C-alpha cells in the first residue's frame, strides 16, 4: 500500500504524456524514486520530457493519491499498477503502457483469451452499426472477448452485440473511470459494470481532455490480439487506432463497404493495402484457431505499415 500511493500520484498528474510517465518510472526505478527525483534527474532519465511536463511532475502532493484510493474503495474500482502480477502482460508489452489501470467490473484473463477490438466511426451508417453489432455478437459466440471504446456509432454497437450474445466485453474509456460519456450510452456503462469491465487510465473524478480519447486507443489495441474496423472514412479517429495496432504488431481486419460510399472508404483502403477481410466473426477468430500460444505474445503484423504511413491524412 505504501508504494501504491506513488503509482497513483504519477497516474493523476495531468498534462504529462503516458510515454513520458512510463519511461521516467522505468529509468528511475519506479514511481517512488521518481517522486523524490529532481528536475535535472528527470530530464536526464527521459530526454523526451518537455519543460511543462517537468513542472507538473514537480507537484509532490500526495493528497490526490490518498483521495483516489478512498474513492476507488467506495466505488468498488480495482487499481492495477505496472508492478502488479494481474496487470496484463499483453498491454505491458506496448511502448507506452498506462502506469495504472482503473477497472470498474471484472477484467477478463487478458493473456489467456482472444480479445478482439471492434471499432469504427462515430458517424456510422445503418450498415456500419449492423456490421459492428454482428461482429460483436459472432466474436463473442465464437469464444472471443470484444474490446471497444464505447463511443457512439460502431463502438457502442459492437459492445451491444457482445452483450446480446451473453458476453463480458471490455469498454476502454478516454474519460475518468466513473464518468459516463457519451450520455446516450449510459445503459452500456451500467451493463459493463456488472457483466464486463470498464477500463481507464484516469482515476475517478480526474479531469480529462479531448486528446485523452486519442490516447485511449493504444489501450484498446494493446489489450487485443486483433482489431476489426467495422466502418470508417479515410479521415477518421479510427485511423489512430489502426496505427496503434500496426505499431503494436496486432492483426488488422476490415469490413468491406460500398465502393462509392465515403464512410466506407477507410475500410476499403485498408483492404487494398493488405488488411484481412472480415465479413463475420469466424473470419476473425479463425486466424487464432489452434494458435493459443499467440495469446501471450504479440502477433506478427500485416505488412502494410509503410504504405499506410505514407498515405496518412
């Protein structure tokens, strides 16, 4: 418990990039040593650190950490730090893992199961909603665990489909773990608290910013073996999720869409570059059949990263 307060102190420092938090803690030997480090020591340990980040890390108050521990106890929120044995190894392997995970509900045995992310545009068409829900249902029925971001559109539909199939999906938040956003998906949040898991790197009551929604995408992919894009235009927030998937050596799947529909252009472009076609849950789960050894280590990437990067919009 004594060390926990330092992990939480680090996680609750806003305005510091996750990669910087992780690198500082790793280089200095943990958050407690980071807490007592000088600005000069921090700068030496992490050359990526910005002056503004050093200023924020100079805040040595543990009041927020103590308050957070109390709130988590009151709200039945589990705290997992990077040093904990239950922290998923699959997530720990990414370049910038969250130093702390706050979990409402019950996180599945990530390293022993085929977790599959199903994502897509918030401005989905009826087709996109239908396919995201179909993927959620069929992946769940086939023994997979669905992971998504709980945003409006495809993400929420995928979670709903997984719940309809009797699954225990994982929703990854870009807000504090106790904050419902968007409001229209409150019922999904409530269901996940009892039947699945809500996961965030932001403590209850913590203020978050729009950029945090982009940061959470690396957690969605980091927990998953593969990522299914249900529907997305060329310019979409889903693109950052795809880039994280490729950087983390996750498999990439895309649902084909109408050739003349702008909202499907992102998926069709991914397919043209080499992403695997996904028209049903079996297309995805079949990739891992008889390959249980893959569950505990990163899978080989589909070789389209160079082309994707060169065509980034």
